[in-house]
C-alpha cells in the first residue's frame, strides 16, 4: 500500500493532500475535500452520478484514482453556478423543466451537459442526448431531462 | 475505499514500466484508462500488488502513419482517436467502431489499447483489430515481439500477453482510400456491450471486391474473423454476390454461447440478418454509385 502527495485545483481552489493509492477521485473529492455535490452510487462506472470535469473533460470520478488527478484542474457541480448563486444555464434548464426529482443523478447530468455545451455551444438535442446515455436516472423517466435539453438547444419544449 | 490495497507506480518510459512489471513477478497490473479495471478493482475481482499507470509515458499516445500502416499508441484516449484526422481518412472502419465503445464519459478516459488488450469478446475494438488485420506490438524487459490480432486472443479476457508484458502499439495495415466500412451491432441499450456485432472493410477495384476484412464480436469466446465469407467475397463482381449465402458462411465461422442476455441460436439468427442487411446495403450503394 502506498501513499502519495497530490496537488490539484477544484473549482479554482488549490488543494494539497496525501492519499492512499486506492482512493478514487470521487471518494477523495467527497471525503477528503468535502465536495459532497459529487455523488457516488454504483462505483463501477455504470450510473454516471459521479461525473466530474478533469482538465475540461467529463469523466467518471469513480473510475479514476485520486493520485491520477495530481496536477489536474477539476470542476464539480459546486463549480457550475456563479459565486453570487446564479445558476449555470444547464442547472436553470433542469430546474425549469422538472429535469430532476430526488437529485441524486443530477450533479453528473449537469456536468455532462455543461461540458458538451462548453465544447460546442451550438450542440444539438441529439448530441446532448447521446452524451446522456452515460447517465442513469431512477426518478424522472428522462422526459424532464429531455425537455431541459431541448430548451438548451433552443428548441420548443 | 473499495479496492484492496495496492502500490502505485507512474513510470515515464516504456523501459521503466517494463522493469516494474518484471520486478513484480506477476503481481502488477497495468492501468491506462481504467474504465474496465477500476470496476474490477472496486469489486475486488482484481487484486494487484502494484498498479502501473502508463498515462505518463508520452510515447504511448497518438496516431502516426508510416510504411503502409497506421499505428495507434495504446494510451491514446478513445475520444481523441475518434477525432483524429488520420484515422478519419485512412481507417474509417475503426472510427465507426470507436463511436460505439462505451459512453461519452468513458470514451473521454478509456484508451484504444486498453480495450484491445483486455479482450472482451463482445467489445468493438478487439473485433476491429482482428477484422482489419492489425498487429499488436508487445514489449517486456525480454524484448519486443509482434503478434497478429487474430492470434492475440485466446478466450474471454484471455490473451497471449504474459504478466511482464506491455502492449506498446497497435498497427493497422492501410486500406485503400475510399474503402467501404461495414458496421452493425445490436445491443440492449446505447453503450452496452453488443449482443451481436460485426465490423469490417471492403476494398473495391473495377466493380469487384479486391480485399475484405470482417470480424464478429459477441459471437464467441474471442473476436472472430469471418474467413469463409471473406474468401467468398474477394474477386467477385458486385452484381454476382449471393448475399444470403455469404451471410450463411459468415455465421458458420462463429461460436456463440448462451447467456442470460441471449441464446446462441438468437445470436446466430441476428448475426445472419445483420450481416446480410449490412452487406446488401453496402453493395446497393456501391452499385448505384
Ligand atoms: S458512481 Fe461512478 S458511475 Fe456510478
Ligand atoms: S432525479 Fe432521482 S435519480 Fe435522477
């Protein structure tokens, strides 16, 4: 068993810590740094709840080790809204369209949609829906999320 | 923490990685994207003493083209390969298959080499390597060897890789510009492993098929090359192909099994249909052109 010193930024804040090699990034964000917005459910890459942005790219934080995030810039759901509390347009769209119920899957969904739109501000409904295949939502039946996506794509709900 | 404890090494060269693998005497596991390994670690189905992270080895990333072959570094992210201009132009069959690997989020971290080296029989990358005639370059402290993809896979998740060996490159022979892509898979949900799938390429010359490479996934313990179907196609003019008979031959080379998702008979039936439909669509388009 080995321990490793890592430095990384989360939502623009710098952090240094010592982690056991087997600690996942998701667990480290929650338990080590207190970013409990990132949710862990299956912890084997199936549900997408744990999705965060690593150096601008959306990925599953349960399928990456904290030690591998050394030197990386992470964005979690806490980093989406403006400091004054104004919601990110993805969060607003989910809210407007009942795109969440219990909210467990929502941090991952929001990160994925925000990242797709960041890479391509004119992403189409089908491009966003394609990326949504990596998320499981047990509440909404997906229709609210799809309405939110249509709103984000500028289409009639 | 879900995994059993392990040490972690992040070598910066192939030589260093191979040394760690050799010193571990079989107790080391290589991690690239980790999109399959991390679940196995979390479920404690894999319990290595040391994890060798190859993401810090610059030479194992990227796509290059030389001497009639296209070489992909094993640690190249699937999402990067999907956007690669060289692959789009010269190996579109691989790009098509890549689009079906996992999900957006897993392709962002998963690697081409990880999928090829793992040898999941229902995955797209091993079948594409077999179909397109790829060669897998393997390195250890004992030296470097090359193995044809067709001889690389021994069974589900079983390959000829020894515990001290590392996949250091995957080379695909070039296919002529404008070759035709064959791809179809049937899966229960987007991103799931396929129940049945086929991938391949056809090169045409003067209205006849000059070269064919076709592989199956989900149709046996390993990816399987449809040799009999390839032989039946090569040399034939487009108009004289008996699609149904070729599909029959293609399925004859498979060895599907029953599992809780589908029976062997179902896989054969669906395989025959998707093969015939894909081939017919391709030939129709080509004949009309
Ligand atoms: S917790 Fe990571 S995918 Fe489910
Ligand atoms: S809102 Fe409850 S799981 Fe998606």
